[in-house]
C-alpha cells in the first residue's frame, strides 16, 4: 500500500490577504478521530482523512465498525481510505500473536459490507512473521456490492508466528490505484484463527476505540499543523510569545516519530507538491508591508517570508526575504511598487528545513499612504491599519528638525490621547497607539509639526 506523503519544497512564501488586520488573534479549534492501535488516512492526509476513514454506528457487535471510503479532494486528488497495523512499505509487523501452538495461524476471519463501483475494488492484507521472517498470509480483494454484513475467512497457512502485519484499503494502492470516488467498504470483528479453532482478537478488533486529536488553526490560513498530529510539538501553533495583542503564530520544523522532517508552513492559499498555490481575492495597492518576527535557526538553515501579487493568473510582483536570527521581535518591512492593480494575493511563511528551526510571526500590516497638503515639512504621513482594531500605527518622514505632536480625537473634537515627541531631526519615525478601548467609529489624527498641522481620518472597527 503506497502511503500518501506530503512533499514540501523550499520556496519563497508569503502572507495573507487579510494581513492588514492580522495579529493572529483568532484561531479555530479543529478535531479529527483516529483509530487506536492503527495508522489510517488521518495520519497521512489529515485534511480529508476524517472523511475517508471513520467510525460507523452500523456494526456487527458493539457500537462501531470502521468505514473506508474513496473520495475526491477539492484539488482533484483521489483519496483512499485505509487502516494499517505495521508498515507495508518496510514489511514490518504491527502487533503480536499468541495463539497456540507456536502461533500457528489457519485463517483470518471477520465481517464486511461494501458498495464498490464497477471497475473498482478494495484490498485486505494480512501477513504473519516469526522473528522477522515471513511465514504466511496473503492479499485478497473485494468487488461489487454487499448490502448486509457478510463473514469472510481467508487462509493464513502459517505454521508459526509471533506477529502480523494487517491492512485494508479502498482501491488498490498496492498497484498505485487509488480507486473510484464513491466506493466504500466496512469491516468489523476481525479475528485470527488457529488450526485447532482457537480465536485471537486482533488489536481493537471490533473498532470500538477511537481517539480525538485536537488542534487549532489560525483563521483564514492553512498550515502544516494537521500533518504533525500526535507529535509533541506541532509545526504551527498558537503562542502567547507575541509582539502585540494576545497571540502570535509559531512555526517549527520538527522530526516526527517516523524520522521524517516536517516544516512549519503557513499560507492564505493552499499546498501542492511544489509549494504554495492559489491565494485570495485582493484589489488594494499598498506601498509597503511590515511584519514582526522572532527567528531561531538550527545549524545552517533558511527561513523565509514573502508576498506575491497576481492579476489574471499571472504574477505581477513577488518579493521575499531570508530572515536572519532574531532573539527578540524584529521588524521586517518591504516596499511594494505594483505595476497594476492586483486581483489575487498569495502569502505565507516558512520556518526552515532543519528540525529545531523556529519562526514566530505577528502583526502583518500592509501600509497605505494618506494624503497631505503640499509644501509641508512632512514628506509622508502613513496611518495603518485603517480600519484599526487594537492599535493604530503612524509612520512619518520629516524634512527638517521639527517639534512634533500627535493627538487622537473623536468626531466631537474631544482629545483621547496625545503624544509630544519633542524636537525631532530629519528622519523616519514610527509611533503606535493603543485603540483597544476605542468604540467603533470615526476618529481623527492631528499631526502637528511646529506651527503646521495635518488632520487625517481613521476608523476603529
């Protein structure tokens, strides 16, 4: 049975179209059930695994049986349902046998129901081993429809065993055929039978025991976290080690229990085997992007952030940066000069290839200019995000030494906060104001340089 393997290439990746308001404050709890003592489609394809391999209340005995189904993913890939005790690729068993004498096995028995499309099949396999050597078993196929529970019995012909490798799947993944979407098969009450008629239940033989695996995903993002379910550390997690607000996104490259390396990746688009694809509708024209990050590099490694704008399916601007190590939150900012108005934005971040590399990202902001009168001594005044939520950022350039004051006022002219910055030499400056206690509505920025004043509107949502 060829297992589905996630391949993620090392590419430039970017952030989300909702990023101008994104502080990674909002996360959604997700959950999927996996079969105890077995690997299932959930372990290999978590986005669709819970739909391809799941418990059913239609059972021979007990409460549940297992149902395997072939389905078509949103990307057009055919996903097959399977369960497996052991590793067919490596031909290693997954559970012990203890039938006398010496683990001799006559057959493997159980019950099934099916509805397999014309030209399709389901496969069932059980192999016995003694001290690592194959001693018996076989591969068997199901076809057609069986609308009521039917008993099956397949010969093992094993004179001795200490363990078995057990697996079942829709389609024929042994021969690289994932099956036809809509086909399904159910199993229940699987047992091993000795030549003397004694029975041994396989592990979780009646498929009663399932474990819910819970995790959180940041809203409006897709991550690699579901591919690391069951690991001590997920590849993408919510963390309170933040730049602002309550949370940030923590991306970690890990080595899983099988020895495979899984990178921390996050995108507002989707994944395929070549990297990030798609994106979301976006028609604004920012002049800059800002991100705060912390970065830990294991060995010689590379983590990236980038941004990609598209129009009519073609990339009109792609920009990215390799991030240097940073023990404290550090600002990454990149000027944006769009040749035309985009219709799509593809964003993301990548923690690196070496286990132990970790990237924290927070406060992704797109910067938009606000208009100012001519002949003022301020070259550029930028307020963002607009609308604001918990905070408003102001960036300005001065041409000469100026005494600068910034006031935030409401529509009635009432001063809500003021900040006197004193005499500032020529340069670029940034100020951040807490707006978390502001009611939703319209407000104004009064920006004073000596005797000159600029008033700009902003919104709190």
